[in-house]
C-alpha cells in the first residue's frame, strides 16, 4: 500500500480511488482494518442472506461519496482547501471506527453508556498522536467545531454521505431494490449557502424519494421482525452472560479480550482501554456464543444454540405496548414448559419498542435553495410529501417468546 | 414466427417468452407491429436521450409482467383457466394498440374526442373478426365486462401491469433510477379476494414506494418543463396546420394518410377509417414537420424548424394560472418582434395546465389484505404515507413563449 | 443551452456533464441534433426491441468516455492542454456526424463511394467556418494529423472510446448482457508511451474480454441473420427504387431531399450538397418505404410491405459461398411463384457475405505496457487467448429468399 | 420456516422461492445453516472488499439456477418426475455442505486427504438417516449413480449450475463486472440428448463468453497475487501451528472443536467425527488466529498479526518455477533479519504453483447440439475461440517473502 494511487473494486460504485498517502496510512491502520471483521448489518443476513458486508466496506463507500460531493462543491465555486478535503475524507473514513462487535446491535450492551461516535473520536485522537497531529483538522470537522459547518454536515447531517452510502449499500446487498436512492443526483444538487449545506430546488423529488426509501428500509429491513428478534437474542445472550457472572457463575469467553469487557464492562473508562477495544470484533462474540452452546446454564446455552442454528424465538409486532399482565402470563407458561424460574424465563420472553422517524424537522433540517434565492425547510414546500405526518416518530412494539413445544425439546 | 416458443431479449427483464400460437399471431399482426413506430414517450428524448423506446416494447413488457402475475396468482390457488390466461395476455398486448403518432402527446389533437382505449378496442374487434372470434374473451376482460374483475384490474387499475411496466421501463430508459419500483415484490404480494385484486399487508412499503416513484416520474420526467414545452409545440404545429387548412391555405403532409386525417380529422367516424388509422405513426408526423420547415406560413415553418433543431420555446412553470393580461402583453411583444398578428403570436406564446394526482382514493383503490383477514384501502392504514395530501390533484401552469431576440432572427 | 454546465441523464453511465460553451454550441447545432433521428443499430430492433437508441446518444456516450479517459491520462501526468482536451471531445462528438439514414445499413447505397468519416470531416469543416476556426484542432485530431497520436487513437483505434461506447451501449439496449465490457477498468489502465496509447499489463484479461465481447456482439447481434436480412432488404429497396428510376419509371419519395439523392446519388459531389445531406435522416427513408407500399411496381411494393410489417424474407447462413447454379434455380422458382421475371426475382432472392475479424494485428494494434517497461502487441503475450486464430477474418455467407407460398400471396 | 412457500431476497437474482417442505427442512438443518459462517471466497475480500458472501448464499443461488434449468428442460419435453426435481434441488443445496473453514483455502490442510465432496456426501447420508431415507435419490444424483446423467451434470459438470452461480455471484460481489456470464441464456439453451446435457448451437458465443469469463475470474480474482498470498499465509499459519504441536509446544485454539482437529487432523477418520466437523467454521479459525497474535512462537504470532492487520507478505508471480538456490538465499536473508533459523524462515519465504485450465476437453466436455442434429464437442466447432491453446493448463509460480525491513520491525 505504498503506491501513490490505489483503486478498489466496489460492486456498488465501480471503482473507489485512494490517492493521498495520509488516506492510505489511515486505511492501512489496524484500527481501520478491524472494521473488516464487523458486519454492517449484524444479523440481518438471517433474513437477507446477501447482507454480510462490513463496516470497512461501508466507510470506504461513504468516503467515495465524500470525494464526489467535495468535487461537485468545488466545481460550483465553493472554496475548499486541499487540507480540508483530506480532513473531511479522513473524518468519514473513521466515522464508524468506534463501532464494536455487531455494530448497533450490541451498542450500549457490552460497554455501558457509550455511543460509538465517542469511541470514533478517541480512535481519531489516537491515530492523530501516532501521526504527529495530522488528523487535527479531521477531528474538528468530525466534532462540528470547524467553522465551515457544511463539511461536518457532509459527515453527519440529514443528507450526509454516511446515510447515502448505507441506504444505497444496504439496499444493494439485501437485494431490496426499492431502497435505491438517487445519491448521484442528490450530490449533483448540493450547494453551500452561508456555510451550510443546502440542496437545489430541483432535487426535491429525489429527496422525497430518499426519505421514503429510508422509511422503507427501516420497516422492511432494519426493523424486520425476524432481524429484530435475532438482534434482541444477541443482546439477551450478553445480558444473560453478564447476569451469570454477576451471580458468581463462571462464564468464560474463549477470547481473552471479550472476557475482559464482560467482566469489567459496567465500570470501565474506555479511554484507558482503547487498544483492547480495538481488538474486539464479531469473531470474539460469535466465538463465545458458539462455545456457550455447551454452557451448563440452560438459558444461556439454549439462546446460543437457537441463534447459531437460526431457530429463533417467535416474534410479534404491534402498534401498542404489550400488557405487563400478558407478559407475566407468557413468562409463566415458558417457565413451566422449560422447567426454569419465571425470572430466567424473562430471558426467553421479552418485549420492547422499535421506532423510526422519517424526517425530524426539529432536530435536523433539509434546507432547500429555491430559484428565487430563498432557503426553506423541505417540510415547508408546497405540495410536499414530507409533512407533519412524517415527522412524528412511529413506534412499534415487539414481543419475543419461545414456543412451549420448542421449550420442552430444548430444555 | 411459426415456432411454438419464442424468446425475446429485453434489457429490462432479461427474456420475454411467447409460447402460444395465438399470441404469436397477434404479435405478428401489422396492427401490432405498427407500435414499433410509435415512441412511448414522444419528445421526452429531447431531455432524456435514452427515452426512445417504443409502444411495442412497452406492451411486450406489460405482457411479461402479466405472465408473472398470472403465474403467481395460480400458485396461490386462484383459479384461472388457460383460455382466461391467454385472453388476459392478449388484452394487455393490445391495450395500447389504439395509440396514434406520439402517443399521448397528440391524443385528441389529430382526431377529436377519441380516447386511445376506444381505438384499442376497435382494433381488438377487428383482429377478432379476422381470427374467427378468438379474441372474444380478451375483449371482455379489456372492457371490464368479464365476471372475474381481477383480470381487468391487472390490465387497467391502480396497480395494473401497464403502470408497473411503464414506470419501470421509462425509468430504465431515461436513466432516472429513482423511478425504479419493486414490481417483482408487488407481483409476489398480489392476491384475489372476492374476485378483486388486493395486495398483502407486507407489500405496503413497496406500494408507497410505487406511488412516490410515480409522483417523481410525473414531475421529473413526464411533466418536465422542457418535455412539456416540446410536446405542446407538437400540438401547436398540428393545430396551426389545421387552422391554415381551415382558412383555405394549402398545407400538405408528404404522407397521404396523415393528409387524410388533417383534412377530415374533425368530423370523421374512426370506425369507418380504422385501417387508415392503423397506417399512421410517428414517421408520418415527423415527415410532415420536416417538410413544413419550408412552408410559406412563417408561424408554421418557425415552429417546425424549432422542434426539429431542438431550439425550443422558453417555458416557465408556476403554481397559479398566468394572468390573461400578462399573456396578452406577451403575445403583443412577440407579434411585434416577429412581425406577425397578435392572433398568430398565440401559436408562439401560450399557456395551459399540467396536473398529477399521486393517489386518487375515489376513482381507484388499492386494497390491502391484512393478516387479520380484513380489507382496507391503503389510505386508511395507520402511519401511512399515502394520506389526504397525496390524493388531491396537484396542478402546475406552464407558459411557453418565444424570446424576442430569437423571434427577430427566425422571422 | 446557454448555461455554463449541463447535466444529461444517461441510463448507461448515470450522468454526462457538458461544461464548455463550445461543446454546447456543437451539441446545439442542427447538424448534431440530426443524429437524434438516426438509429444507431438500424433494423436490429426487429430482433432486439430495445435497440432503438440513436447516433446522438452514442456520440454523447463516447464523449463521456473521452472525458474519463482524458482525466485519467492527466492524473497519470500526461500533458494535455485545455485546448487539446476540448478538441478531442469535439472530435468524438462529431465522429459519426457524417452517418446517413440507418447508419451503416445504407452507407454506400444512397451515395456511392463515400465513407461516413469523410462526411464527418466535411461537417466539422463547415462548423469550423461558422465558428471562426474554433474546430481547427479537433479536425487535426480527427484526421490523425496532430502530433500527439494518442488523441487520435482515443477517437479512432483498436481501443478507442467509440468502440467502448458502442459495445457497452448496444449491449445495454439490446439486453445482451454478455456484450458488457469493463470500459471503466480499461480506461483506468490507459497510458501514453512515446506519444502512443498503450495499456498496462494488468488490463490484459479485460482486453481479452473486450475482444471476445465484440466477437459475440458481431455474431449474435450485428450479424444476426434476421437483422442482416432486414438490412439487406432495406438496401434492396433503395436499389430497386434506383433501378426503376434508371429505367425511367417514376418512383418519388415523399421527402424532397431524399428524392434529390435518389435521382442524383450516383454522380454528385457531396461537398456541393452537404447542407442537403444534413437534412436527411431515418424519417425520410421510412416515409418513402411506407409510401412505396402502394407503388405499382410489385417487387418494390412487396419489399416495402414486408419490411414495414416485419414479414421478412427467409434467410440462411453458411460457411461457404452459395453456388451460383443454386441461386439461379432459386430465382427461377420465385419468379414463377410471383409471376415476375428472373431478373426481378433477383431483388427477392439474393446472396452475399458478412465478415468479422476479432483482432487484426496488421492493421491495428493493442499495445501492452509491461511492468518491465517493455511494449509488446497483445497477440505476443504468453498464454494469450488472442492468437492467430482470432486474427483471420471470419466470413459467413447469407442467402435471402422468398417463401414461394408467401410469394403467391403477396404478388 | 413451517410455511409451505418462502421467498428469499437475493441481490443477484431478485427472489429465490422455496416451495417444498423437504427443501425447507434441509435448509433449516444446522448442517446447512453452518454454511452461513463460511465465506465463499476466503480472503479475497482483502482485495475485493465486497467479496464477503457465504457458502450458504452460493448454494441458495445454485439451487435457484437449478430450479430454472429444470423448468426449462421440462418445458422442452424432457421427462423429470417431481421426486427427481426435489432430489436434484437437494443435491445442489448440499453440494458444498462439506466445505470446512475458509472453503478451498484450507481444504487438505486441516484434515489430510479429504475432498469436500466426500464430506458433502457424508452429510447427505446423515440427513438421509434423520429423515427416514428421503435423501436417497438426491445422493444418487450427487454421486452420478442415477441413470439420468443430465441430472448429475447439472450438479457437477462443465456447465453445471454450481459454476454458473459462483461465477455470477463472485463477479457480482467483487464488482468485477467482466466476470458476468449469460447464465439465463445458457440455461434457456440447455437440452437433453441421449440422457446427457447438451446445449443448442446458438448458445455457442455465450459459452465462449462463459469460458473466457471464468478464465478472467481465475487470473484476476481467484489467483490474484494478493489473494493468493493471504490464503497461503492462512495455510502456513495452520501448518506452523501443527508443526509446533508436533514438536510438543503448546498451541491451543480458543475453540475446543478446532483444537481437536489440530491435534488429531492427520490421522482421524472423518466418518467418526462428522458432527464435530459440522461445528467448525471460519469463526473458529479466525478466533485462533486472533488469539495466536500473542503466541510466544515469533513466527506464528508474526504471521497471525500480519494476516489480521492486512500487512501481508510480499508476493511475485512468474511463468517459471523459482530457482531453489534463489529460495535458499532468500530464506537466509529473512532468517538473518528476523533472527530465526533458516528452517523457521521457510514459513515466511515460500513458493508454489497456481494453475488454471480454461477448458479441458479430456476430462469434461461441453457438447453442442447442432441444427443438423449432430453432437460435437465445442472445441471442434469451426472458427471456435476454444481451441487447443485454451485446453492446456496454464501455470504460474508464486513467491511470497517478508521484506527484511518489516522482518526487523516485527521480530
């Protein structure tokens, strides 16, 4: 990787070009290479078998769209220095570097109270120290502390290249062609106005399409009931392991690193263990799950076998919360069938909520630049599709449970 | 074409299979072959150069989706006889056979007061006579007189294979990838309930996507201001030619057939001249326009030269109608610059309206079959995107005019 | 078209950008716009219904690849001035401007002894005069007279952007996905060495693939027997019309321009009639054919009706020439069935040859730049697929004839 | 998975339908689900980041093509019973079930002398016992012992659905679009003649294309020098671990199952340990490699760190074998730089050969059915591309080595 120009084949965009030594250095870094071992969509592949692409692939893709977006803005006369360009590219390359095993699925479960963005920033700071301060500007852009807000908005905003890539790529690898968005058209319509990222009026239908595609991907893919169930089982497995450890029962993961986080995950300061964190990936977690298929704790081993063999819990979705009395009753049934306590049955019968907001006009804004020179939020546009009904969060409640007949067989 | 099975390459679907002698006979018929010479999207190719596909190609594509939909329904246990199957396929093959030159663009202009569907039916009746009554059932399905309404709804309804193909195909050939719909998923979700076509609940996001894609295609492609302008110029050329003829001025088309319709178009009964109509295609009209580039009438020849050389009138769109006083003023300016009367300037400066309804819950309905066995209209679904704001027609008003500087040069 | 930057949707490449006023001027010129009315693949759409794309679309596509190739070479340090860049782009935009109606199918038939490249050059010279000499450099590059040969080779050579586009585009629109080539990879591997275009060693499999895809497209599409037959019928129609005219029989085309070339085509100097030539397109020829369906000459009208209604002559292909005795016999049979002379039957029963050379190492060369710095021709590469067996022209002989039963019906 | 019909989204083919209870039972079996955890292309993703698809996905894809091929043959009148149909589908679903971790890369390394096909058969026999003999016919077809040879040839032959899927799928996921083959056209051209699978003459260019695409995929992807190097490093890691174990040094894998095979792999009878084998997957091997990054043996830990962090050995390819004297010299250099013995340096500096035969007319045959009713081998066809030069195996020799500067840093 010491050439001055490298071309990577990408089934989504054709070719991705890397043409700066600092970019190559970042990509070659073990902290970045680790992203090869973290799947972008966790267990979505249990429903969409093609969805096995990695965080590394996604961040390369988002980097490619960043290159296109910056070139487009420069062609339109927006002043961007070569240093800013490289920094914005590094910021997007590393924006997800802080993801742990199975990405969002295990966030907040392995290590309490820590968003992946915070860890991404720690990683950037670490590489910054290694490279004698060459990531300073990238960190400022990532943070939103740099005085050209549009650069941060390209990394993280309502129309950022992160979303454009993950919608495009997840749609591509799942084969849900309806998730396709017109990323190239949207990028061609980007402008900067008062330092902020805006889009030209004529992109309005493409943006509607983008929001609707996102909505579709959420309900059809990310929150697909079977996907949701598998990911909740993963969370439950880790919670059960931690509960057993907390109760003094031995639950060792074959991976030393994962063991460390299982034992210490509640209280540790991530800053002190960043290097360890950066050795953790899907292989550690799946290795543990495979090993726990034989664990003496029946609940833990049952959950692990079910996840590995794809014999998942049953799941139901509905618009209202599930009644606690109903839940208690269900736990009792399972407890009886499996011969376990009702408390333990809570690891096999549980509920929770999933939600999605198609467009949130309060938190984030898509600003449209009209031909008359005015800027308005997309939700204010005449005849727009994107109106108040799309800006309320939509919640669905899931209920996962074990078929009693299966319980009898498994326990 | 006397083999029992023919495979046609289609860039959109891969291969289209024709495997029944009657279907081959219909396809080989000169009335069907004529559709090769009628472009699906009239002058949209002036903006989207790939959009040069033909009515024949579209109707073959819709036929292919009909084959898929029928197979799907049969797999789900819906009773469809082989005769019904062939008839539904013929109905869709011929559903657009009644289109005249440049499809919708010239509908109602060449021949007054006649929808293409009526002519399609006359054509089916004519081929029916030729084949000794073999199209009887196809005609009933096309008409909506057959007692399995879902067969008619597949040909013509809110979710028919006609729309699925034209959205897919027009999106493909224009390169507007955002118009892509999940036709294969929608087809897999079709069911029949009480003889009517319904879709399973889980297709709901795909259908939202379908309606949004259609909305996007309307505003971005079909009603694109330049496309609209070119098609209005085409209409105006024919109107000018007819006005001249009406005033006793000689305007001959090089095509005898087109001449006949130009002279007689107002009063003729199409039933008496179906064979003539079926000789008419884009080549007759464009041949006339090319020839009229040299016509002594300055207005006619200017319009023809502008359309042929793609030096179109200017166009503006707005949400409200253009003020008649403004229009009169504009006509006066043009009249002066071109040295023509204000009445004649009305052929170079004109206004009108374009409209689109994304989903009309009154006229047509998309019925959803819920898991609980109930049927509801899509606009009644909780959290649905498709609500009242999408069911009102949205109108835009166009204003086409001649730049005075160009007027001076052209006249 | 007076903006400084225009984006065109292309289903093949996504977006094509035009960002120079001179390029816009060339594209807006009526001589260029005429290419909208000339189909790229003549009558191939009778077999591949999607193959209705135009010469204009192809030349825009080739222009897009030229933009990519020039950017790639500049990134590799090849010195190309902005003037050379614009000139090379104009040369490729206009490289096919000299094509007449139905492109290759009628070349040498309407006007004797004139290759389309010569007319393209006349057209460039004409626009050059109009623009005060701004196409001078483009003409030199087109001619091969400019002292950077690689620029000419990009326009016209064994690996030019013309071929890359037409293979890609024709494959796309026919739906023959096997014709797909890795144009983007080949372009990324282009270099300049001693002023000549060469390709890097690692592109070798892509180039093999390119040559094999071309071979496949020739035999499966361009020389498909039905396509060949339709195009030979077109040629025969024009030849028959000219023969009748030569014999003093009136054969008028509805188009005045086409009439001129029919009467004068043998002897005219194209330089004197360039403007007329540039008014000629597919519509003139098809308009004539449609009109001649009623011509009193039975042979002419039969051929025209057969072509319009797609009821083509039968055709056979074989590796050896057809025996003259066999041909005479066949003509006699047809003459008898149709009630015409044997000489006239020669317009319904005829033979000829079609040939293709996959790679001709003598005339054109694909030069490979090896890692060791040497240049060798691709046919010299070890283990190469492209060897002597691919460099001999392969001939096939066709025999078109009229089924006697059809002859009796038609005549 | 107890429904009678299941639809799976596939980015390559759209939808894959499973509509038989026995097929669902096979797919739900843990032995089949294990294939989710074995990557189809081992370490090719280090070069092609999209190439992370699994054996499960490939076998579902091959199953889909099998469904298409069987339907095609039935439509052509080939007699195939429903039982044969299901059996052929099961045979292809399980054809790769015997692959161990990292598929081909580790075949013969973990367990000596055993081809994956033999293990696939043991797995089929095991499921056959579980299901009371329902896989009997599938096993006969897989074996080639069934008296309709074409069924076996669809599973395993020169034009089997296995190859069609892996070329298509690997091309799709790597983004090497040139590997695309016309699988749908080839399938449409399949016939049965004398019980053997043959293809119609007009598929000949598609088959040439298929062979050339395969050739390209071999040299550009499967045997890409970096891919080759990574996979040889994987093999070397296992060999080193085994060598250390053989020398009495403790090398424990975190996975108990993998440990078993590491200790016993030389001598075990797979029949006795099939269940254990079916618990082994990529996660066990990668878990061990991650753990061995800290192993006291410097050679083992260096190789593991290099592979995990993608800091691979250097590699060179050439047409002739590398000279033993040169290899000895290189090993000496590395030994010195790393401070290890020359014998140990043999794990960091090694050579070997890679080979590919595009078409082997002796072992396997592609039979063409000509229009005249004759059958000939494709290599006998006139003007064929596939001639003797393509039927010799092509060998390349690789040389992997450690840059001395890196050696000093790592050791």
